[in-house]
């Protein structure tokens, strides 16, 4: 539900910022170790030998983020059956993530990146235009990561500036799930 445009270097439009990291298919996936809603550490290596959908969202319990989380939860069984795990990452504190998980019955781990190190590593934090105004914030982004048996990830799909509404359905179609 956000009207936003991401400023990032792979866009061939004047006025876009070129000081932001962006990832593409084939790039190494940045590792992460972040607390979940219960304070337990979850790392990319925890998904060794599998595929994980890592999505970044601005704030728990806001309208767009709720739509996206509920859509991922509704698709969770089909995604799991196809070999995909899901993890959502935001700068929210674990306590807020726990409330979000309980309120909306979220079926997958929600991780806290309070210092935004992982958001920055994935290029999911930076300058964006919302309603005609440049602001710094979380750029709603989704990555499909293939994680090898040693726990090292490779980006299989990178999507920046996704719209919350309908995103999961479009992703499922792209993944053939």
C-alpha cells in the first residue's frame, strides 16, 4: 500500500542513488545471525542444504506489512512443499515481532535487525521516494537464496521495491509454486 520508488544503482533513471548495495542472481548472499521473536538466534546457515525466501519489510503491524506476512503465511504450506522456507526481517524489536506473530498467526520466523546491518548488506535500506518525498528507510525487498550444505548462500532471485499487495502471488507464479 506504499507509493514508493527505490533509488538504487541498477536502475537506468537519472536521480537514482548509486551508493547503495544491490544484489542480483548469482551473487553471494550476505550471512546473517539475528534474534527472532523469541530472542533465539537464526542464521542463514540454519537453512543449509535448502532454499529460503528472505524478505525485508519496514514495520510489523502496519497495513502493508501485515498483508505481506499474512499472504506468506497463507502460502507457507505450498512453499514448504516446494522446498522453500520463509523468513521475514525488519528493524523491529523481538517483543514487537512476537506481538505481530501472535496477533496475525504468522507461520514463519520473524527476525529483528535493529542495527540494520543485514538490511544494508542486502541493499534493503536506503533512500526511497514516498509520496514525492525522499526518505531513508526499509526498501520492501525479497530474495530467494540457495543455501549450500556448508551454509553459504547464493542469491537465486532478487526483487527490490516490491508492493505488499499481491507480491506473494506474483512470487509464487515466478517460482512455479
